[in-house]
């Protein structure tokens, strides 16, 4: 199929006619209905021009009447607006949208840098358990020493933390009291 059509030879006449028919297809100007959004072909439909000079094409008198009754096309199942709102008709090429998997990202913990954290993860589980057990034992030893130090501290008067505030708590029932006695 070049840009130029060669003259037909008697043996290829039918092929040449088919080729010409494919290259010379007629283009038909169509409008869209302002209400239903269907295609309106030449010689069909109604045209309505509003006071503000807006031109509306309607595919049928029914669409025209519904437009003038101010019935929303979204509420009628046979309109394209309803189909669009309810996700009908259009077949997506990829099916559903693929959700991205969250990538794992490590942050340093307070007191441990990222390098130290990676080293701990790389250690064998037996070594890690042994180190954790040693740390627990050290904590227990320090916890046992602290209560002994507290017992040796001298006792003073009654607990100072249990002191009442100066106001004394509840108001006294006297002249100024305006509640039930």
C-alpha cells in the first residue's frame, strides 16, 4: 500500500477495488447528546438553544423532556452518566490496580546504631541467647544489691509524701457554705 495507487491489472482488479475502499472511508460528523451522551448522527436529534445562547443537542424528545424537567441523568440507568458513576461497561486492561508492597526499611534504635543492629542480626542465635542470658544475670545481681541498700537507710518521721495540702480538703459547713448540710 504505497501513498500512490497504481492502475489495476485485469487479474488483480478485485484486490485493487478492496484496497481503494479501505483507504477511502467516509468520515461522518457526529455530535454527543447533552443528556444521554449517546452519539447523534446527521439527520437525527433535536437542537435546543437556551437564553444564554448555549446550544444543546438531544438524541430524542425523551432526552429533551427529561433535561427540561431537571431530572439528573445520573439517576437514570440507561444514560452514560449513570453507567460512569456505577463503573459499568469499561473493561480495564490490567484488571484491578496493583497495590505496592511496602518495602522494609530499618531505622536505628535509641542507644543502638544501624551498624550495631545489623551486627546483632548477623550473629548466630546461640551466641545471641548466651549474651542475653548474661545480661539478665547481671540485671538480677544489681537488683539484689539495691534492696539491701534501702533497708540500711535511717527512718525519719512519718512519710513526707502523705502530707495534706494547706486548704485541708473539703470546705467547712459554715455561714458561707451554700450546699446541703
